C-alpha cells in the first residue's frame, strides 16, 4: 500500500534525454518500483487512435479522451533488460514508441482534464520499498515530496540523433532533420502548455547529458542517490 513515507526519486526532462533507460537502471540497483509516466500518455494516445482511427486529437471531444485515459489498465515488467509495458495483458512496448503516437501523446498531455484523470493513477504506483518515476512533471506536480529530483536535459540535435539511431536499429526509416523539428515542436508545446508545463523543479539537480553516455549519467545519478537518498532511508 502506498504511504506518504515511501521514498520517490523523480527523473524529469524532455524526450530523448535517456530518462527511461536511467530510470530502469536506478530502479534495478535499488530494487524499487518504476513508473514511466510518459508511457501513460502514449498508451492513452494509442487507445485514442484505436477508438478514433485517422482522427486528429483536436477533432475529438475532450470528454471522450478523458474517459479513455481514466480506464487504462497498465503494468510494467522487464523484457531483455528493457522496460516492458503491458496494457490489459498485451505487450504494447513497441506499439507506443513511434513518432506519431509520441506527437499525439504530447497533444493529449496538454489537456488539463486528462492530466487530472491520470494523476491518481500515477501516484498509485508509489508502493514500498520506493519508486523511481520518469516523466515531465514528476517532481513539480505528481511527487513534490520526492527525496531526490533530477532534471535531465540535452540539445535537440543530440536527442534527435539518439532517437534516429534507435529507430534505425529497429528498421524504422526516418529523416534526421524531421526528428529535430518534431522534438523542437514538442518541447515548445510541453514547455508552454497551461497544465504542468515542462520545467525543472525549484529543488531539482540539473544534468546536461549532451556529451555523456548512459553509464556516465547513471553513475552521476547514483552518486546523488547515495548522497541524498540512501542516508535518509537507512
């Protein structure tokens, strides 16, 4: 059962900074639960696409999107050292990772009523012994009581390059300059939305990952965990 005393570590930042990979690595090292909050919006986007194929978000009634978002039955697992996302028993990990779903998820996340519908669902993931939460507003809105808040950032060009390599490795044909522009537009939308805009918490530690690899970022985060978290919960 979730308790206000259960510890939370928040990893926030824009798309493409490695939050998911770092979150999984930290959760594994600590033996804690994991929340990929961004996936909830992607899952909602997938379900909206299934209910309203080929219909733009702007053309769908807000109440219908909220209804879909409020009924998501989601769990997280691990498959081949990567996070597995399960919806109603279906592994949808790869289905929600394309750029169309990501763009639709960003539009859905800008709807205040959708964010409110998913807020309680996100907080329910906090159970003993602790939670590592990855998202855009984990430290500012969802878990303001977090014992450690990390904000990861990187240049749009570097983030697009990483995403480009990921998609190419999966056999998905993409154009790098298009990815850069899509990330810039998503950043602009996320940072300027009325509901929970993307920004570092006032007490967050900011780590620029532009010139760092995954191991270097993980090591730096774990250094902060050792300083700020382990001592507090021992």
